[in-house]
C-alpha cells in the first residue's frame, strides 16, 4: 500500500474525530487572545487592583514584544498539551481495539502505518499554527503596529518544530504500550524530563525549549540563534519516529 | 497443490506452549476446518500465518511463500483474514471501510466501486452502507468482517471463529457463502463449533495443546475414527439423574466404553470400542439405572464423537 492511501485514511480520521477542529480552534483562540491579553493587562490591573496605578508605574507600557511573549507562552503550553492528547492514542488505541491487527494483516508496511499517523498530525499542527499565527499577527498589527513578517513566519516554524518533538515522542510512547493512558503518562514524563533538561546549566542550550528561545529572539528582533537546540529537536523528531518504527516492527498484534 | 503448509511451528507464552511443533498441509481450493478446544492454539497459528505474531520455531508457507521469513507482505496480498472479533474504525461507514481496504490492495477506483457494491450486497449491508460502523451490531460487524476479507478475491481465506457472533440466519448464510467458495479459494476456518465444520468442511484438522492430533478428509475421519455410538434419551424431569448416571459411568468405565457425553440435558451419547460387548451390556446398564428412557438406538457417528474421542478434556 502506498503512503498516500495510509495518509488519506489518517487525514480523514483527523477530520472525523475532530482532532483538526479542536487543535485549530484552541490554538487560534490563543493566537487571538495573546495580543489582547498583552494590550489590556495594564487596564485590567488598573481596574481590578486598588493600587493598580502605582503598580503600573513600575511596569513598562505594553509593546509588540509582550504580545509575542504572550503568544509563545500560550501556544507552546497548550500546544504541548494538545500534542500529548492527540498522539497518545494513535497507536495504543489501534492495538488495543484490534484495528491495527485487522489492517496490518493486509499488505501495509508497519513504518507506513506509523509515518502516516505522524504526517497527518503534523499537518493538523501546521494548519492550526498557521491559523493561530495569522490571528496573532493581525491582532498584534492592529493593537501594536506592524511586525517583521519574515521573523513572524520563522517564529512560527520554530513553534511547529518544538511541538513536533512532542508529537513524535508521544507517538513513540503510544507504540510502546497498548494503553493510551499509559502512553499519555509516559509522554508527560518525557515532557517533564525535557523541561528539566532546559533548566540544567550546560544542557539548557541543547534543550528543545531553547527553540522557543530562538523564536522569542526572532519575535523581538534580537539576533540570537540556538542551532544546537534546533539540531537536537530535529534529531528527537527523527529519532522518535525511527524508534517507534523499529519497536512496532518487532511487536506482535 | 498445497495452499497452506505448516511445519514444526512452535510458539510459547512464558511457560505455556501455545504451539508445540504444529504441522499440517491444506490442499488448494478446499474448505479446511481447524478444530480444537479453547486454548488449543488455533488463533495463535492463524496470527502467525497472517504475520501478526512471530513463531519461535518451525516454518509456515502460504501459496509457497514463507510467512515466517520475510514473505509476510507478499503473502498478505493474496490472503483475506477475518479475526475472531473484527474491529473497525467507528467513524468510517461500511462503504468507506471496503473502499479503504480496496485501496490497500491497490484496486483501481472502478474496481473498488464495483467490489464494494458487490460485497455490501453479499454481506446484506446495502442499507447500512452509508452508516457509521460505530453504530453497528456485533452481527453486522461480523458480516462486514467477512466482506473486508473478500475484497482482494483472496487465494486463501483465513477465518478465525467466523460465526461466533452471528444469529442462526447469519450463521446459515455465512456457511452457505463459505460452501460457495469451495474450489475458488482455499478456506482455512478455525472453530470449535463442530456442527459447522461437519456442514461445510471437506478436510478437518484437529489440534490439541498446540499439536495436530489428526488431519484427514472429513469422510475418512468419520469412517476411521468414529467408534460406534449409542444414544439414549431420558424422559422429562430426569436431567439430574441422567447427568449423575453419565458421571458414574465415566468414573467406573466398563472395558468396552470409550467416552460418554451428554448432548443435551436429556440425551446421552455413549462411544464404544467393543461393539458386541456394548450391544450386550449397555441395555442392561440402562435398565439398572432406574431411569425412564424414551429412546435407545445405535446412531451414525458425528464429528463431535471423533473430537471427543481424540481430544482429552482440559486444555490450557
């Protein structure tokens, strides 16, 4: 069977199981809200707190950089959560229910079966981030003025790479077990381990988290790059998929 | 020509030997009944043949392709498989599922359209073609399972307990369908429902504790192994007493007795190894039982009698 056939089925599942809709709505919502939160947080503080005016004297006025920071914080936090939720059952559930056994008794290569799942979820996140990015850019433009479009595109590519690390690693976890809850638990453990790695001196520059550091630099006009982090992230995506394929090839269904 | 060949197949789950040197050969175009008690190793053998599990020893070929080596995908292209509990994507419709399976086998758009329509009709699912499978009953899923197994016009059709969740009508239709495939495709059907095997299979293999006990054309098997059988039916209200009598006979078997089994609460079948001795002594035993019998006769042996004779109770 061709990759196209497997991908077509997976993409249809993304649509029918509302994975695309939920991911797109949640991320687009944060794309819209982030510039608004950045812009109106001072007003909220002024109205909500008795010493609001005093506090605001200590905080610089909101700028496009705040909008970018807010966008990146929200998109990555909820994006990782969505990556875990959407990918944890991709293989585990099919093994548990028996659909994997039914389909893999036919001439379908197991790597094709897995890679089509990754590709469809990667497309879901690509489209969702594109929508969120467009929404975030438009509101930032309206509320704070124009940003460098190239930098904004680069920033969103970094966000996508960062989220695909978790899609790939969660797919690996989902391949390891028949229980999607256990797969989710394992993936959460991986998420925590990578987050801790980012806080360790010396290792931080290699953490996928630093890809978001690069995204922040792009969004705020700084010339900082984090090539090791990008390299490690790409290696984790490829390694996660290769590991999942190798393990799945040896599994009995 | 041999369609399915298994030689010395071994598979263990921890200490349990699911397959312990299973060997058999199935002629192309035949309907092969793969019989055995629960846990005998039938499903494990089928999972190895379909490439879903790996053997720990031995070899197996489908149409000459070694499925225990690297030929799994080539063999899968000419095989149809219905698992014991077929599972589908609940968000797909029946027509979409068959179309998807057609795509997997590389059928053209036109072939897929006509094959889908043909198989939906065959499975009696025409009206449910556009309904999502998530809302299907167990029997409908089983019928869809048969349909998806036939999409590629398989040379070998592997059916694992195919009638397990069908009602009597569905069961009759499926057995007729299998019967109609004779000569066109090799059917390898695992089951423990002996009546179904007796009805459609022309060759039978009996497996117990991972080993082949016997394999033979059904007719020869019945002639060779089925010992004479006596059947006695007790009058109503004597269910418990008849059961107790049969148990007593099992505990203290006369020298001519081979096996004794209740076919229903009021009917007992007695398999014998010495016909003349049984003819003399069995009526006396029945009379001494103080039970009231409404019928006593010597009957044609069935596959069930052969099974009871060859397979010892208490599998894995």
